[in-house]
C-alpha cells in the first residue's frame, strides 16, 4: 500500500493480510448487488476499477446504476461542489469514516435518500419516474469492442493508479509521447477510453481514446 493511498483511507499492509483475493471479493460484491439498482457517487471512477477486475476474472454484470453525483447536478444545480463530502455538508448529512467502504456507502445512501424526498413514498415515486434514466453497469462490455485485445493489454500494463508512457495520436495534430497517471477506464458508445492525469499538462485530467494509444509501457 503506497503512503499516498494509506493517507487517504487509512488502510495499510497489515489490514490486507487476511483479505480475500480480488476475484473472490468481486464475486461476493456481484452476489450482494444482485439485480440492483445500485447507487454510487461519481460512478465512472468506481466502475473503472471494477471493469478491470471483471475483465481480468471473466465476470459479467448488467446492473442499473444511480449516480448520486449526476443526481446532484440535476436536482441541486445550486451546489458549488458535487464532491461527496461537500454534498453531504450542504444537505446537512453527518458522515463518519470517509474514504472507507462502509462510510462512503452510508454517505451515498443518505444523499440518495435526501435527494429523493426522504420519505418511502416520495423516494419510490421519484425512483419510478427516473427509472428510464438509470445507466446500466456494463463496463465489462469492452469485450464487444473491436479493440478488446488492446484494452486488455493496456489494463495489464497500466492498471488504475499506475504511471504509463505511450504515444498518442489525437484527432487533429501530431503524434506525441505522453506520460500519465491512470485513474480509470471507461466506455462511451463504441469507443473505450483511458482517463488519466497527464504529466505533460500539469497533471490535468485528460481522456485518451484507447485506439489512438500506441506503444504503452510502464513508466520507470
């Protein structure tokens, strides 16, 4: 466990000694989730990590996702920040153990409950009204894309949290050598993307289309 990660969530190597293998943990998560729907805050970030493990372990899922970050954008446009802690503070929600699984899950659930009306009848009605807007969780569907092998290879070379160097050919402009810190992988329509902090642009978040990435290698 790197010092930076440990400073955020407080987990160190000793906490992981008896932890189950990743594949077992993800299977347990899928069993717990069932048919959903599932609420996440900034869903793309979490699904980027999960997509890598689903692909690596040959697992599949199709679960409706409610992104409370997007809900905050739609239902509370006056909020100055949509970061989970800021949303909780503005909505008067007390949370503990932030950046840990249980604490963030409870915070996300309370945000959802508050934004859906805070009553069982109101929440049920609003969920029914929103059902057509649920996004399906299927990052595993990378398998249906033409560049599936390239995606799998890149994920192996550069998992989320790692540094990678590569050549990138934008839609307009010359091919350049880039280095970046990977945040997550995602899909939009028929294209897959690597979302990363680009070192060339002062660690700004940039989105790179995977079919335009060549010669990826782990940064030294």
